[in-house]
């Protein structure tokens, strides 16, 4: 059972110094270019600053207060007050100048179950907080890795635009010289326009990811720049790995137990007796009400105290019976939802496992295509420098034009971007499987140790 009533926040000391240094830099020099921020710092900030984590922390505090409330029912409370007032005729109440009272629960079969329910509710809230932190870490890691890949693709796209500008210039000259047709020039311009549109798409995507990371980590958008070296290799886990129960699924199970304890308590509330303790002290005065005239002489006393036990035995309390049936139905629903969450996680593991095999093969194909494109580029550069060796006679193979170099460079950059996209999809799937198998904490530990 998890018994901590507060929410503890732990941060690696090295990360803490890094965060302080980063905050000072951003505050002192906001006009500077965005500095690279490691993935570990972004994840730590996201786990501390995200609204989802803060809401989960509030739920933990609420559950802790609920547990304290149920336990404190056995601790006598103490209240003081006064009922000073004037009455004419026969007094309708005690002329108390001051009063004090206390009461507490002594024996309640239902309260024991309520305490168990509250304790399980606190445990469920702590597990939910842990699950929320893992989910936020997954979201931040995914967005960070994607932003890193998009930025690298954006650099390649800008290089492609440089190559297309050169290609358009070459085609313009060849068209003016009558070597190539106007159609060749239009095709080169179309390639340039398509690459410009792709670069705009990448810039929009990068801006969206920066806003997402800023919302998670509470950092300024302009200060977020991924550091590729800070991203550790994502392990290639499989469904055959030892599965652990996810904190969220475990929280659902514990919450179902809490509802069951609550239902038992409501059922016992109308089946079992209850004993309570009470004590009252009154200091009475006869100054304003002439209270003593209605009593025998010398029988009025200002100091009065009473205490005792109250026994309550329910017989025909139909409202409590109805409440017990309602909480029993809620407990059944919570149990079914916990079982459903477990089944859905099993389905997700199976789906991710199948997708991973395909994505791994696609990433390998994309890497091979990139290597082929790189070799083809070197071949084109070599041929442009040395010629193809076929001479200039009849039937000789025509020499490559300068346009071929730009096309080869554009194609090599495109294959590079395709490889980045394939690797990104594979990384996302691996992180998702890590999360589904309950190994997300292992990834976070490796991340903080990097």
C-alpha cells in the first residue's frame, strides 16, 4: 500500500543545475539564438510542469485528505460556542453563556471499510500519477525525437532548394541556347515549386512540434532546439519481453478494490450497529432570562456537564439499502473497466508487435535506397569530371549534362529524408511498445543517466 500523503518531486542534481543554468541564460539573454536543450531536460520539465501531472498531483492530495477524513472520525473533535440571548416567559432553551462539546466515533463496522476504501483510493491516485508522468514522458520524448528528425529533414529540404535553383539556372541557359526545350525548363521549375511546398510543410510541422514541447515543458517556443546527441538508442523490445503491469492498469484495479470496500461499507451501514461518544459542557447564567425562578430554590448551577455513548441500531433504513446497491453497481463497473483496460493493452501490444516488423523492414529498405542514391551521386560526379569514356563518335553514349548533377543531389537528399521518416516511425513504435510492456521507466532511467 502506498501511504505517502504528499507529492514528492525528485530531480537529478545534475539536471537541476542544468535547469538553473538554462533558466538564467534564457532570462538574461532572450534575444539570443535558441540553444540546444537535451531530451532529458525536456522530459524532466514536462513531468514537473505539464497540466496533466499537476492535475494528477491534485488527485493525490485529494485522496490523501479523504483518507485522513475517514481515519479522523475516531478522533474526538472539540467545538466551543455561546447561545447568549434574552427570553420572556418560560425559557425555551438553556441560558448558556459558553459551551464546549466533543464527539467521536467509537465503533463502526462500516467505517473500517471506508478507511480501506480511502487507503486504496490513495494508492490508486499515486499509481495514476506515476502513469501520467510516464505518459507525459512518452509524449515529450516522441515530440522531441520527431522535432529532431523534422529539423534534419528541413536542412535537407533547404539543400534541395539550393540544388533546384542551380538546376533552374542551368535549364534557363540551355533553353536560351536552344539545347533544351521550354518544357525542360518548366519541369525544372515544377520540381522547384514542389520542393518549396515541401519545405513549407516541414516548417509548419516543426513549429507545431515546438509549440507542443513548449506546452509540455513550459519553456519558451523560441528556446527549444533539439540536441540529437542527447537521444539514446531505443531498445528493440518484443512482445516476448517480460511484461510488467502498467501503472494505469494497476491503478484501475486498485480503484475497483476501493469501490468494493466502499460498497461493503454501505452494506454494513444498514446491517450493523454503530457506537459514538459525546460530551457537552455548558456555563449557564441567570442574568438575562430569570431562569432560576422556574426551579426550586438553590437548585440552579452555572456549571453543567454531560457525556456518554450513543448506540445506533438501524432497522428500516431503505435509503441506506438503496445506496449500498448503487455503490455495488459502481464497484462492478470499475472491475469490468479494469479488465477491459488490460485487454485493450494486450491488443495494443499485439498490434505494435506486428507493425514493428513491417516498420523495421521499411527502415532497412529506406537506408539501402539512401546508400544507393549516395553511390549514384558519386558516379554522376565522377562521370561529369572524367567523362563516360565512350568518346564522341557516332553511336557513342551522350555525356551527362550539369543538370544531371543537380538531379542526383536532389534525389540523394530525398532518399535521406525518406530514411529519416522511416527511422522516426520505427522509433515511435518502439517507444509505444516499451510503454505498453511496462518498460517505460527503464527508458527514463537510461535517459537521465545519459
